[in-house]
């Protein structure tokens, strides 16, 4: 059954379905988020090369980084109490993917008995290996000085959560919706996904959810699998309203009642606001 699941995921990745995410390095990945606890100590990540012609290689590593509220992540120097990078073992350390090929990377979480109960965070980082460019006769014949070529190296990171003991679960909340315009007049909506825990000032559990925005019964945009890690209070979610593949202008939305829906994470396309844990109405 597990083999059938991975075959279905591979087919979906190659077909470009939302179950996978296409990163800047040209690789697709599933899943986009790893969670470990006492009952789930082993997880796998599938890398898929959707190219029909090119071979791609990636180096695998685990780092402790912090999620930035506005998006992305940043490396942190020095020790941290919620660092999970030392708990993780993984194999292989590098992968080479031929055209239309895939490979799984296995991760194992081992939490020391002396570790305090709580949630620990790390990122699984996949960095593209750039093959050195061979020198040509023309390169050797150049005598007009030294030239430098800067080659960007794509990488992407998957958040990893390791939980030990009993954790209270944070509740996600939507707030602070805003509408702005792009240079071409297209609409850009921003809403804040906040993690709350009642009277507790320091939540210990991350939250994940899908965030969508609606005009009446019309789905304008959806952002899948948004998350707020335990060391953050909130994360800003950007939504780009579109209709039939064409961007909606900000002028078209002004004065209308927009509804933001927070729903459980789903790998299916679209969104279902009837399952919303919370709704936020906003009139630009």
C-alpha cells in the first residue's frame, strides 16, 4: 500500500498537481512539511525531477533556522533550546535525479531521553550541485584580464517539527487583512495567520492551515499548507486573486465584501469554505 501511495504521488508530481511544489531549482518535492513524535519516528521526502532532458543533483543537509514572519527563513548562530537538527539522521546525503526520475530521502528522529518535553524545530535543506564549467581553448586564450562569473546556487528548505511529550495545541486565527495593488493594477491581498493559546503567553505548538479568499461563492485565491512555527507568533500570507487564470484588479475588489477562510490542510485542488475553522470578513 505504501508503494502504491508513492507511485500515486510521483504521478501527481510529474503531472504538476498541487500535491507537490516546484522549487526554483527545478525539482518537485513531497511532502512539504515533516512532523515527528513518539509514534512517528521515520519520515521520507520524495524528490522528483520533472525535466524530460536534464539531470539534476542535490546535496542534503539539516540546519537550525528560524521562520521569518514575512516569509522565508534565516540561519541562526549559536545554540537554541528548540534546535532539532541534532536529533535527525538522514540518508542519502546527496541525490542525482535523471530526467523524469525520483528518489526518496529517509529521515529518522531520535530525541534524547533527557530532552525536555516540547517542540523542536529544524529545516531539511536541499542544495543543487552545480557541475564545474570546463575551460575551453578560447577561455585559455583570453589575455585581456580576469573575469568573474557569479552563478546562483538554488536551494530549498522543508520545515521539520519534532515533538516530545504532551503538547497543548495552538489554535490558528486570521487578522489584519489588507489590499494593495501591483504595478499593473492587479490585486494583492495580505492576511496575518496568528497562533493563539488562550491565556498562555508562550505557545509551544506549531499550526498549519490552508488560507483562501472568497467574493461570495467565488474562490479568488488559495494558499496551501501555510504554517506558523512554535518560535513565532504569526506569519503573513500573500494571496493573488485571479479569475480563469487572469489576475483580478484591485479596483474591482474595492467596496466588496471579501471572506478569508481558514481550513484544514488539504492536498486537493481549490478550497472548501464550509470546512472553515475561522472566517474573517474584510471590505477594502
